[in-house]
C-alpha cells in the first residue's frame, strides 16, 4: 500500500505523514517528493522547519529545477521587514497564487513541512478549512504534509487526519535502518483500508518495503515443545500406568456404581424403620418418584 | 571537556561540525556538566556566546574569546569581568509586542562578529542554560519554541555556527497525553528541531554510588550520505571532581 501511495495514482489526494520524536518522517516526505519528481510533476514545498539546502539534499539532476521551495524557514512569523513566506499567509488565495507562479501546465504537488508549525500558530479550524479548499480548488493535484503527532492534542490531530485520504504513521523498526508504517487509506467510495509495513529508504530516497505486518498475515505457529523431554526425572507414563490411571474412580464424582450402591443397600446394611403416628401426613407414594435419578 | 564524550560524539575541537543544534535535556537529574563540556569544547575553536541565568564566574581561564551576555526582555545586565574577557549586553528591546518577549533579531548576533577587528573569529556558538527557566517566568511553550527556531535560523543557518540548549523536565515521561505539561511539550518540540540530543536521567534501578546516571545520545536529521538517519546509543556516566567518565552499560570500573 505504501508503494501505491508513492506512485500517487489518485489525484486530489491528501497524504499525512505522522511522526514522533522516536522516529522522524522527513525522509519519507523526501521520498514522496522524489516520487513526484519522477512523474515529471512540479513540487511546491512550504518549508517551515528545515532550510532549502537540507530539504534538497539528495535530489539530483535536472529534477531539482522542478522543486519550488517557498522559504518559510527564515522568518515564519514576520519578525523581519521582508519575510519571504509567513505562517499567516497559509490561506487559499495566497497558496493558489504561489502555486500558479510556476510555469508548469500540469497541477503541482504541494508539500507542507510541517503542518505542526502551522497548527501552533493558526487555529485548527482555519487550517482544516484551507486544506479542504485546496483539495477541492484544483490548483494542486495532491497535498503531502508532515505532522508531528506528539506535539498536538488528540482532537486537533484527529480533525486534521480526518481530512486526509491517507494517513501514514511512522514508528521505529527493529533496527535503525528500518521503520514501521501504519497506513490508513480512505477510498472515494468510503471504504477504509489499513495495512502495516516495514520499510527502509535508500540513499536515493527510493522506498523498499521489506515485509507486511497487516491483519491478513497470521503468525506462523511454532512447533510445540514437549515439556517432559530432557529432564532429570521421569514425567512420562507407561501403558500399564496409563490404563490404571484411567480406571481410577475419582472420589467426588457421582458415578453410576456409587448411585446404585446408595439407592440399593446390600444385605447387612442398616435399615430405617418408620412408624408414623396420628399427626403425620404419611403418604405411601415416594415423593421422589418423578425424579430421573 | 570530556575526551570520552568527544569520542562517543565523534567530535573534536579541531574539526567542529557547523550548523548543529544540540539539545541537552535531563529528567530528575542534572545535565549541567554537559553544558560545561560544550562550553570548554567550543572555547577552543569558536567565538562563544552564552545566555546564562547564573553569573559566569566559573568560566575557565583564557576566555578572551567569550562574549557573555544575558538575554532578557525585561532586565539588562552588563557583566563587568576581568581584563581578558569581553562583555556585551544585549540592548533592551522596546516591548512593542509584549506577547513576543523573546523576539530575536539577527543584527544582535552580528554585533559579536569580529567587532574589535583584531582577529578573525570562528563561527559563533550559542549556549543556553537553561531554557526551562523561561517557562517558570511565564513564557508560553510556543514562544520558547519560536525563540529556539529563530536562534537556529540565525546562528546555524545564516552564521554557520552551532547552538546548544539545556532543557529540564521534572515529571515522568508520559506518552499519548494530549494535555502535556509545558516542559514535556517543550522537550518534544525542541527534539523535533535539533540534530543531536543528549538526554540525561538517573538509573532505572535507583541510586548507585559508582554510576551517577545514564545518557542517551540520539543523532537526528543527519545528511543522507551519512547512512542511518536515526541512531541511538546509551551510555552510563560518573562525574568526578575534574571531569566525567562515560562507559557502556555494565562496564563500570566498579563492576569490572
């Protein structure tokens, strides 16, 4: 599923890459940028958290001309006299104007690094509204955003992720080279698909999916280990011992033989002689006669 | 300066990596000995700017390359020190916007660049000890994170220097808590910004006379050519009178 998302088959898609302090999602974001460049698309990057040099590190060749980095890193809050791009410019009109400045005829892919920076300074309502308008407006083909899940309250994170067509949550893998991606994808029909994959990223930002951990895969059953093997004492039974064990009547089980012995007392056992007097309501019939004992 | 820590970080005063943002943090412990390490480390090759809440009487000799300043929007301090030190105080900003007490201007950092013209100094280094004090002064977490971002932009990206900041955390580590305590959220925000973290905490098994705690070193946001993009290592340490020793868990001299 991760490979399909990287191929970017769906137009109008909104992909959120959720990371945390345990595992950064910026390398996967760069993989998405590289995949868009391979599709000959223009990529517009709103860079709040890293500078242009670090973001373009690894992008080689002529594709680098199609990366339009909008510098929101140097002065995102407008503290200087001439800020390039500020967080307050994150609205439909400004972004549409920004994207249309490039000379490409095809709609571009918008990359946001990161959405957490914007959510710290703008209300979640305004951010969600802008993202929704961007998706429907047609100025951008797809939106890919990085979100630091551990920096926001669950409500804010949930609201933004609800707008997304796909959410990829990154977690550290077993070793430093691998990471685990939990993917939730919503199709246009409303169907929700989930998957979990282990992947690693090469130096050229291509993603290699190592294995899938989704619910379809059942864990292989381990061969049962005999607990009575390799002991210094014997826990096993021979055939005669097993037969004697099976014949043994347990003391508190009410078996058929015990019931017969109780109901039909043998010779020499005690008898109860009962002579009712005038006040007794003695009924000859056995009150337990209807019981199936 | 701790030579063992230099070998762990693969760093040397002669070949300082530029543009690094180092976060030093501690949880129920004291990581100020690491600030001392970086102070000494950078003294050898860089022009040093320190923002400290304590008076800098403890600076080692030969500190003619140190410019000491106290950054505050409310009070202006001037450090009058010995003849071998230069001191600068940041000019008090006019508080046109009281909600932005930590507004950083790059021109203030440029004042420290070769102002005497006598010698060329190396790239600047900003040390902050400690950032959590700002939270106790009533500054919001968002404002502190904005401040650290602009410090990184100015010192690391524009002036090609380095930044090292200390942040303290008193509570237990809480995961998936939407209503984080300020220090926890500050720590997470700084971790996302930095390229190297050194997190100091006590031993999970409790107090030990020969091992004073453990340090988790995490390299983040490395260049792609360097291979693994996230690398973590755990070390234990013991602080002596004149330094500190670092060793892998279970290899303390008291055990071996």
